[in-house]
C-alpha cells in the first residue's frame, strides 16, 4: 500500500521522535485522551492570548475590548499583552516588516511540513521568528533548542526564503515568567541547517516505514529503547 500524502507539523514530528505509539494512537486511530481540567484551562488561556496578540498586530483595539470584557481573565490578558508590547522591540516595527500568524509550507514528497509563526520579522539583512509562550521559561535551554518547533521553524524559513541560515534567529518570549519578562534567542547556522535536514529526512523515512507496517497490520508503531515507562507501552508493546 502506498503511503498517503501527509501534512506534518512540529507537533507531529516531536511526538514521532519521542513516542511513536502515542502518535499512532492520537493521529492515526484518533484516540485522544481527555485533558485534565487544569491543563485544559491553561490551553484555552494560551489560545485566547495568541488570538489577542494577532488582533493587536493587525491594529485592532484589543485594549478597549479587554477593558469592556466581563471575562474574569481579561485583566490577566491585558497585563500579559502590555508586557510584550513594552518589551518586544519587533512589535514596534511598521506592519510591512512583521507578519502575525504567518504560515509556510515546505513540500517534502510524499509529505509536506507546515509551520505557523506567531510573528515573523523580515528585514533586508535578517529575519526573526518570534513565539509567545504562555508558561514560565524552562530551566534546560538545550531542550528548547532541540525541540522540533525550534528546528523545523528555522529550517522551513531557510528553505523558503532568500536568507542565509546565519541571517535567521528564533526568539521565545515567556509571557507568564516573573518580571522582567524572559526571552530566549536561538541563532541559526548553516551547520544547524544541514543537521536538521538530515534529522528530518531520517525521521520521515522512519515514519513511512512504521506507517507501512501499521497499514499492513504487521506491527504497531514501535517504542524507543529508552521508553520503559511510557503509559502506552502496555497497549503497543512489541516484544522484539
């Protein structure tokens, strides 16, 4: 059976690289698990905040809307938005140099990868991806650098623009961090670009191998060797 043409995001790639059986369960079998109420609240807060930031960058009167809102979280949204406006230089650039919720797609037959940037800044000599994170900054910088969001976002921008990798960077802004607001800027390079390309090719090759076996009812998506405590292991355990 021929593998279908599939559009993949950084979330798909991250799950494939950390827990292939969970990818199978969530995206192929559509067996999502219920989210805990606290986590659901945080997720909804993040979605609403990203929508407000998009409206602000489009010049809509977000502050007035929030002041008139009866939502108990309106004051928190207002404070978080104002924090970014006061601290992120890119938000002061003219609209012609910044694009909110900017989407790019890179064909990688028989697949394609799609990214959506919270804010993309394009200047004559450089470009910067900005991402709003509605949780405190993690303590381990290496995990952020190695996450597929970082790797894929920068890779796709380099592949779909005239910028050299050294002209690109990605900055995470942690909205709910303690004052002053924290940020993490990750510069890009030709070396990192080549490495990500190799990792992406390898992961997609694995994915189609696993997908073919799953479609033919031969094997479920496999666990990684270091995945001994995975909650899905009992469901997808492969003795091999």
